[in-house]
């Protein structure tokens, strides 16, 4: 069973200049550096991706950074985690939203909305992009594109969740897709979606290093976990947890934004 996705260049030939990037500011803000989670923790991708959404959003959403204090990115990211990430989780009793294992989507949206509310900004939403019947389709692709495009149009670069799966045998001897790692990035560029399209390309900010990359989101062409596959060669997403010879895929699991 092959699970290797087509390489980036073989799928698309359009250049970055052809992307719609209305939410990415022009002028000095366009040259701003992205928050780097490594300044604080290898598991700080959620808060860092959220701060990148504020920083690279429109003038209104940039006010979200005022919910933090500090002169440096490290101080702002640390403040975000200590002030908003350490509040009690509504999902898991007796635990804070953020821990040394990171933050889940439900806690991240609570964290984000606390920050937004402190600056009188509109509430953000989140959506899990996993089909109930287990089958990805062009309709799911269109939904993911619509959520991201709407958020960009409203000035907030959406935070998208990535999840790596491996095909592995369990202790009972049965083989199946197992999630081994997860990561958050901030989508900043998105093309228009063609009718009945099976894929689209994105530009995004990876808080793991604070770098800009491109990726392809597509309806899987091979047996896969439920959902949409994302080919993001610049972002490892737990690649080191894959055992030799194991089939593996990265899936687009969620989106957090304004719609």
C-alpha cells in the first residue's frame, strides 16, 4: 500500500504571486517575523500560531497582540501561555488548557476567545475536518477552503491543525491508522477553488522555526485516515516518530478562524 503523496512541484506550477493574500498586510507588517515556538517550548505551536494570526491579520485583528505584554516575542509568547494557557481547561477537569504536551483544539479556541474578548474583538470559531462517514470528498475540501477563505476575508489568518498518522499494529495485533503527533500552523495565502476541485495549495507560517512554507491540501488518492491529506514537506509534524517502513500521512484535521 503506497501512501506517498505527489510532490509539491508536480501538483502545481502557480507561483506565490498568484495567491490571494488579502489578510496578509502590506508595508512594514508584511515583512514582520513570525513567532517562533522554540523560544519557549517545542510544544508551544498552538499559542505561537495564534499570535501569528494576530500579527499577520488586518489592523483590527492585530489588536489581539495587545492582550499580551512584553518587549520581545519570547516574552509575549510566555505571557500568553502563563496567562491564558494556564487557565483551567473546560474539557479536562483538574488540568490547565496548555501543558508540556501542547494544547487541544477545544482549549485553544477558549484561549483565543479570551484574548479576543479582552480587546473587544469578535468571537472566533473552530471546526474539526473529519468526515463522519470516514470518506473524504470534494465537498469536505470545499468546506475546508470556504472556512479558510472566509476567515482570510474577515482579516484573520486561520490557524489550521495538522495530524500525523502511521499505519501500525496495535497490541492486539490489528493494524490501523494511529495518530502519533499534531501541530498548528497559520494559513496566510489561499488560491481560488475550482469547480469540483480535488486539491488546493496554501501558503502558511510554521511556528516551528517561524518560517514560511507552501503545502498542498487534497482529497486522498490512496487508502488513508479519515479526512483531507496535506503534503507539507517543510513541516515535519512528528516525522521522527515514524518507524522504518511504516506508511504515514499528514492530515488537515481542523481550522480555527472567523466565519
